[in-house]
């Protein structure tokens, strides 16, 4: 016997019912993003691999985790490991007028070791804003994510924020950090001992206890900002305070990808364990568009993990409500035509209606109606057909079946369902 077919490691299925929470989450993000003037952008899930190589040659995401292949046309393709680079590519390709504010939702692919909250195909929602270096735009972006999480029901939430400086002040800080780390190279984890020179900032991001112990006393970028970056950061922090966004300075927050300048931030879900508490993050990436061959364009954005957001909700004990409840279930005792025609016309009038198939017995149809979770059963038997009526029975509150003329059914349902 062949092995049964199963989903690949690191992926999952979301079935109807469970997916209600996903639908709600996506609709909510769309609403919060639109309220701040962001429009939906849709880009391909795969791109020329160079689109992603530009975002961080020294990062694990690009070095080790990309799903890439040569397609039948001989093109070197990668499934996207994140969306920002694709949106930046689209921006450069289409040159929309500035400021350009876009939101997205979709899957990303990373060849990681699957574990709780870490998948090989995972989903993100996010926003990107191109064309302004104004720190108030950083505040807007952080606040969009904050307001989204709060509206979703995640309450144990904190934003960690840092400034990474810019091309003017980061090189000097990098040297300072490198000198500090070189003196302690032997105490670092094996990986970072080898890769220290390539990108010392990465060490700050390392979760291994050896590296943590070393970096605890390391110089901090926030103490070595140039005047412009310092003023920018002050304005961001003031704006977050003003917006009521609970935040904390995290001096060693560097983010996974190479392209960030100035503001970097992450949302921490305080109800989750440290391996999965990163609910999302983002930052300013003023250098990315130019690095990808476009015009010099400042930009800032965020990406939130959908699976992580749902895990955070679960950890806080907030069960997602299933709002996709059926209004009515048609029970047809005349052979099926009434069920077919009544369900079609009621659906067209805006009701959520289901029915049983295969000419089941009355008992089986009532059982199916109960199981469906529908609020009402609409019963059509020979008497109702004759009289032009429908029997309406409340399945949740109980009570007698009432007879309603077919012509007044929609109005009756609206009144009953509120
Ligand atoms: P990153 O681009 O790595 O900063 O990811 C942004 C957010 O996406 C993270 O904070 C997580 O919430 C989520 N995320 C990243 N990688 C994964 C993964 N492999 N599985 C599930 N969620 C992920």
C-alpha cells in the first residue's frame, strides 16, 4: 500500500469552522488599514530570486531558508520569504504617485525547522508606506498594528522599539560594536564566532545564552545616533506615547533583515512563551528602494504573523466566535424541489441558508438542521406547498412551529433574526 497523502511538514490545513477566526482577522486588518488610507496590493508569491537577495545576503532567511528553483523557462525563482521586497519591486516597476500606502495579506515560505508557531508556509498581513521620511509616518504604521491587535482582542501586548541609525551614524557604531565583540569572540556561540566580521549586528539578535551574556554589556546604537536620527527617534517615541501605544526601548532589537534604518519595532505577545512571542514587527527601510535599483525613496512598514496572532488570542483564552452561523435550514418533505428553490431564493435575498441532499427522511433532515447550527428550520411539507406557506421553527429557543406565507417569508425572517 502506498503511504497515505498528507500535508507537507511545516504546513497545515484550516478547515471550515476553524477558518472563521482567519476570516475575521483578515477583515479586521483590511478595515484598520483602510481606515488609515492604505489600499490593498497583490503581488506574486514567487519572484526572480534577486528580488529577495537584495534584502539581506547575510541573513538566514535569504542564505538558508528560501525555497528556490529553476523553472521550466530557465529562470531562477524563489517563493517569497517575506512581502516587503515584492512590494518594493512593484513600487519600482510601476512608480505610483507618492506617498504610496499599501496593505497586503498572504503566505510566505521559509525552510525552517517546524515547531510550535513556526511553519514553512505561514501567513502575514502588513502595510508599507513609501515616499516620506516623516517620523509621524513611523508612528502611524506602529499604531495601525497596535490598533489591529487590540481590536482583535490581544490585550497582553507590548511594542519593543529601537533605532538602528542610518548611513551616517551606523558605520561608526558598527565599528564600536565589532571592537567590543572581537575582544570577546571566544565567548560567542559557534555560529557567530565564525560570522562575526560579516555582520556584527546579527550577534545582537542571537537568542543563544552565550551571545546574550556577551551582548548584555555591548554598546547600544541608541546611545550613538547622529543628531538627525536622535531627533527622529525622539519624535517617534513621543508619538507612540501620545497614541497610547504601550512600548519599551529594546536597545538590541535589530530585526531579521538587513535593510532597516532608524526605527525598528516588534510586537511582543506577553501571554506567549519566548520562542513564539514575536507577533510581528517592522521598521523604516529608507535604503531599500535605491538598493533595488529604484529612485531614492524613504519607506516604512510592518508585517504581522497571522498564526502568531491567533496563538496569542488562544493563549489569552479569547475563543474566536463563529459568526458564520446559518440563518436557516430548509427541511423539505416533498422530494427536494422546495429545498432547492427556497434555498436559492433566500440566499439571493441575503440569508445564510443550507439544506440536506439525497432525499433524506424528515428525521434525518431535522437532525442535519440541528447539527448545522442554523437558528431556524424552514419546513415545507405537502400542506405548506398546497397553502403557499412555510413552517418556521426556532431551533435554538424551541417553541411551536409557525406558519408564514411564502410571500412574507423574507420580512418574517428579518424580524425574527434581528
Ligand atoms: P519577520 O519578517 O521574520 O520579522 O517576521 C514577521 C512576523 O512573521 C514574525 O513576528 C512572526 O509573527 C511571523 N513569522 C515569521 N516567521 C514565521 C514562521 N516560520 N512561522 C510562523 N510565523 C512566522
